[in-house]
């Protein structure tokens, strides 16, 4: 009633037959349906916006199609090479505080400043603290740190990372987080 808007009195009489008649009717009607084989499992979708080839393509259309296949394949290979072991590592960013009154800039305390140069391990990577400083956009003290192995592989020095940080250049090994979070990672690394 609620789905098809058909009243019960207008429905056909299903199941009113006696046992033997019902079985005979079901066998005659449903055996052909059940006895047919299901189609094979469809292949997984392509990881690209590739259109199916037209059955009667021109030579130019075939060449264009092949160029598109090569371009997509190259892009997928580039993505696979840029991600380590199939995982993408996005930089951690702090979210700005929802505060109506801006905080006054402040310098790190002596204990916070001592974290500069500290090494710690997090997410299977070896990190080193680069600097602790006030971030005007986030209105908080932040810790800049970098993946030591990734920086060494890319021949990046700490001076390069300081320059990238001050100029707003995004370097893969360089990240920033809140001071409490980084101190926790350092403590956890020391205890492990």
C-alpha cells in the first residue's frame, strides 16, 4: 500500500492454492528463471577517464585514443613513483583557532627552545626539529620539523629548509605542528 499504492483487495490471490498445486505452479514458472547461468563478474572500472573505442574509428581517432592512453599511463606512473610504498604523505597543518581577539606574539620558552635539534620517530619516519616560532596566521607557537632521511636524499640542508619556510615554499620533508604534539612525540620516542 505505502510503496505501490495498491490496496490489498486489488492484489492477486497468491498462496491461496493448496500445497501440491502451489509447488507445481512454482516449479513450472521458476525453474527456467533459476536454471539459467548468471553472467560473468564485470571487470573492475578503469582508473582513468578513458572512453570506450568507437567500433569504426578513423585513423586520426585511433591515434588520438592511443595518445590519451599513453598520457594517462604516464600520469599514473608519475603518481605511483611520487608516493612511497603506495601511501601519500600529506603535510600536517594546524587549523587556525576560532578566536575573536588576536593573541599577542610571543617567543618560545627556554624549555620549548631546547627542542630545536631534537630527533624523534613518528609514523615510521625519523624527524628532526628545525625551529620553534610564533606563527601570526595561526596565532600560536608552532614547531617546524623535517624528515631527516628525505632531506638527506634530496640534498637539502637546514638552511634550505629555513629559506623555504620563510619564503613560503612547500618542501616535502618540512612540516609544522603544535608544540604540545611534538613534545609528546619526542617523549614517546625516548621511551620506546
